[in-house]
């Protein structure tokens, strides 16, 4: 483009001079009524009060747009850099040369090289500000500061964009001491979207040059009818101490902070209400699947994340619509569940763009498809209809079909039937659940776990008790084998009972004399087993001492001794006589048995 | 030498008696419904089937649900009701009643097939076990036996363990030695060159593992039935929050048919667990216990 450095000059003085003056104008080509910026930069050591001297510029209207200064300190001392900015608005077409700009500091004069600028005739850009805006009555363009609310169109269709603009005009005659505060307009019946902030520009209104800052909003009517975009308000503080010089800081007018302690006169400026007529969308030619979308240049795509999947394997499907229009209010397009698939909606996302002051966007509808049967499948194209307000017609867009190859799933593979020979595989055309069961012949209500009771658990203790018993028995058995004292003591009562049984048998056979030795042997054997001693060498004193150590009561000890005495006496007395105790053989046997039981239970267990 | 043999025989006899007694208890069923109730059941069941056959799935659901509400617990009833829910596109409740039917009749092929088919169509990915062969064998038992059958298997393993324990105690006796000579021909341990004691210890270890596995399985199944900790998402979508309050952080969402385990219950909220460590609170009405 025509943005170029139009002129660079060195100082006019001899080499070694310490002041450099440069002049730059951009753009190099500008239409009549347009704007070019002339920047004069001075570097070196010079007086702070110095100002450049512009040559006569009859073909331009010139405004000073500000100055900026910077200092640097080096080994050669301090130096400064000063920039003077001017705005040039061409009046006539042609190629013009700006004569050398002079800069005087002290006694010396420095000049920049001449600068050339080309001014073209451009009908579309001549006086653009006023030609594209609809002025509202009652706004005084000769005021030093005023605001103006405008719309790009006052008759729209439902959901068609209306661009509303707030212009803040100032010609620099009044200074502003605090950041203006902007209150957006109320607009009932509209959905609003803030548009990006605009660059400042200069416009000529009734022969006066204004710096214009603009704020824009897009409105979308939700229903037909007559609506109003309400007044917007700007609160600001005007410097009432007098006229202030034009300041380049106006360029970022709405974003700049002057500080909260401004001085001056508070002023509130209001725009007028703007009526907007909202037309209903035409009924004629409206497609059946029209869902209310209004826009332009829409495109539709349908994509699957995979084209080959197994039965039961999810396929992610994305339907995307993009173009100009208000996508936030768009309802989801109808997407029928394809045959052989189960389909679920999995989410919606939308992005909004505001390029070139047009609200556009992209909306994504995401679905999950789960194949039910194997085979080659085609998802039919999806169609979406919208109304194009520019052409005042309905349009229908369509996606491309999607071809999917569904393979048998893991569970499906076992069902594949292959027939031997040259035939084809049997194709599974559809799957469904197995059919319902008939009425049961017998009602078999389930009892749950109520049948498991205490008895059931208790019965499980029996096998465990058997194991414990087995362990005990086996240990005892091993001890009986290895410990003779334990074995004899354990068997003593049983052996005594066995011998007494022999005595009873002798008694029954009438061999009464033989009874007493048998009883004596039973008793002595019992004591000997308990003592782990030989019965033959056992004396009465040994027995008495042993039993006394075991804590036998004197009474029980006496009974034992009596039985033994009876047996001894009977063995050596004449035939037919009884023992000294007068006990018969039967009584002696029973007395001996009783004595063994008593000792075994009380003292020798 | 006779005594250990007799004791072992008595132990086996006692164990067998206890198992038979347990089996009898396990198979105990509640009193048969009266003829009038049974007749009413068959009548409504048949009406539900007829509506199903006519394609009136909502009507069939209504009939079957009335029987469930009357306290009838029958696997065919649950199965048919699940089918009717499936045809009504209510996958959540279809899974719920297939699961209930499967709990009663884990080896019913229709129930298993239909449940597998419905799971293919669920939105949430379903948890799949990845286990080694040994665990798979136990898991197969777990999947194919209901709680009572598993309890019986657990009891049999217990009895076998006790009998083996008794045999091990008397392993030095002549009777056990004689029996081992014949029986051990089928013992892998004997074939691998193990001694009698080592072989019996190996057998004890294997049977102990079976007993513990089947016992744990039986316990879990019984606990599930009595505690009903497993639940199914019955609504289209259930939001899982970080706490049982409305303004808690939304953690994730689960969808109909997904199985969850209930850990805790508070008023209108239940705390759920999902495989993979996910956990949170959902509205109690969003899930239904199996």
C-alpha cells in the first residue's frame, strides 16, 4: 500500500552537527478528504521552546495532533528527541511537495528534506463519515463536543443484524479532564452483542473538523414489530478553564484514564431513541425444516471421527454450521437416527466472531453413534435451511453423506455363520433382544438370603470340631506311644477294671479262693501303673507313702488298706473262712472297684 | 490303628450331614402363594405378554410393574419387564430389571444376551474386568451362580478343607497311607514327585484358596442382596456432585443404565462409587437399587 516514508533528511548544517530533523508523511497516497499524518522528529541538543516551522500548505487542512519528547544520557552529555505530529486533510487531488520544514534552535536553523504526497480523487471515500450515517434531527453539529446514535438500517427482519453506532465528536475547542463514562442503550426485544472498539478518525462536518470516537453494538430482534433502541448516555468532565490544545491522547479516547481527581464541569450527553421496524420472515417459500436461522454465507459439514468401527464401538459425529448470523439463538437441526445405529446427543459448542462489524460464528452439534449391526452403512446428508436477508430468500444447505464400515464386534464374531462351500456369509441385517418368556407354570418366588440362619452357620462348627478332635486324638496317640509313664497312668484304671472283671468271672465259676489274689493284683497293679513302678516289688509302705503324697484322705487310704488286708488274709487263711474284715468275695470285688474309682477320680486322675 | 480311621469317617459323616442340612436350609422357600394369588399372577402376567405382543409396551410395563409392586419376585417377570422397558427406550430400567433377573437366574441365556445387547447401546462406557485365568475361573463361578448356590459351593469347599485337614492329621496312619496309595494316582503333586505330606499340603492350599474365593463371593453376593448396594442410573442423565447439596461442584455426569455402587445415603442423596475411583453424590431419585 501507500504507507511509506515520504522523506528523510539530515540536518542542513555541516557534518558533525548535533541536531537531526526528519519529516515523514504516511500514507504516501491519500484520497481527497482523507487523512495523512505528518511526523517531524528532531534529535540532538536543542532548546525546549523550539517549534518546527511548516511551509505554506494551501492544499491541506492542517491540525496539530500532539507532541512527545524523550531524553537520553550518554558519554557525550544529554540529548533529547522531540516528535511533532500533524494531521493533513487534502482538499484537492494531485501530487504535492511539502517544502523543507525549518527548525530553529538558538542561532541555528535546521531543515528537513522536502516530502511528497499524492492525493487521489476517490468518490467513495470523499466525506465518508457524513455520507454513511443517518443524522438524527436535533443534534447540533456546530457544538465543540456532541454524541450521535445511528443505525445502519432501521428496517430489518427478525434475527437480522442491526448495527448501532455511538459517535463521540469533539473538535478540540474544549478539553476533557476525565475519562467519559458510556452507558449503553436499553433495547427491549433485542439480543445485543458488543462489537470491537473502533479506531478514532477525523471527519468534517459543516466545515469543522471533528475527532470521532465510535462504539458499536449489534442488535438482533427476536420477534417482528416496532421496537426502539433507547438513548445511550456519555458522562464526561469538560475543562471549563479555557481551550486546551488538541492532544493525541484522544486517539484512545474510551480506553484512557485521566485519573479520578479530574476538575472541570460535569456534562451528560444523550443520544436520541431510534425506532426500528422488525419485519416477520416471509411465509412464502419457507422450507419445512426451517428452524429460524437468519444469516448469510452459511456452510454445513458433517464429520465422523472414524469410518471403520466395530458393532458397539462409539463413533463421534460432528455437525458444524458456520457463517454470518446470530448462532446463539439457533436451535439444533433435526438429525434422524440412522438405521442400524443408536444415536445420542453429546454436546453443543458455539464460537462467535465479529469480523468487519458483522456478527458471525460457528456452532457444533456433537453426537455419539453406536453401530448395532455390521455392514457398510451410509449416513444420509443433513440439510439446514436459513433465511438470507440480503437476498430476501430462503436457502438450503446440505452436508455430504458419510460412509461407514461396521465390523462385527467382539460379541458379534461368535455369531457369524459361515456356510461351507461357495456361498456367501450370512449377513446379519438386524439385532434385537430375545423375546419375552411365557407365563411360568409354577410361581417360584425367590426367598433371597433369608434361608441362611443361625443353624446353618452353627452346623459349620461340626467339621471344625472334628478337625480339632482329630488333632487332639493324634497328639494323645503319639504321647501314648512315646511316654510309658503317661501310657501306664492312662491305662491304669482300665487295666484294674479288666482284672476285677476277671475276678468276677472266677467268682461266677465258684473259684472263690482265686478271687482274692485277682482283686489284690488289680489294686496293686493300678497303684503300680500310677507310680510307674513294678507291682511285684511294691510294699504297703510304698503304696501308703505314694498315696499320702497325692493327698489321699486317711479314710480312703484306710479303705484301700482294708481291701488289701482282706485279700492277703484270704489268700493265706483256711478254706471256707472269710477275710478279717468279714467281706465276702463279691463284696471285696465291689469294694475294690469302688476304691479304684475313688482314687482315680480324687487323687490320681 | 483303627481309631483314627473311625474318627476320620465320623468327621466326614458329620460334615456331610451338616452340608445336607445346609443344602436343605438353603433351598428353603417361602410358603407357596395361595391358588387365588397364583391365578391372579398368571392372569396379569398373561395380559402383560399379550400387550407386549401387540406392541403396547407401555401397557405391558404397567401390568408387569403391578406384579412387582405386589411383591412377586420372579425372574421371568423381571425379564419380561426389562424387555418392555427396552422397547420403550427406557434403557436404564431395562438394565435394572435384567440385572435383577440375572441375580435370580445367572445362567439364563436370554437374560445374559439381552443385557449384553442393551449394554452395547448405553452411552457410558461399561466397566470390563481384565483378569488372569485363575481369577477368571472364580469370576466365572461368581457370574454363573446366584448367592445361595455360591453359598453351597463355599460350604462344600469348607467341608472338603476339613476332611483334608483330618486326613493330614492322620497322614501317618496305616489307613490314610493305604488310601493315599490309591487316590494319589490322580494327584498332580504325587506325579510331580512330592512326598505325601507335601502333596497333602498342596491340596490343602488349593482347597483353601477355593474356600476363600467362593466364601468371599458368597459373602459379597449375600451382602449385595441384603444391603442392595448395587444400583442403576434410571434417568437419562445423572449429575454427580462433590457434596450432597445443590450448589456443590458438578464433577461429572453419568447416563442411564450405568451400574454404580452405593456407599452412603443421606436424605435425598446417595454417595456412589464407579470403577476407576470416580465417586460423588447423586440425587437418590436418579438411581435405583438392583
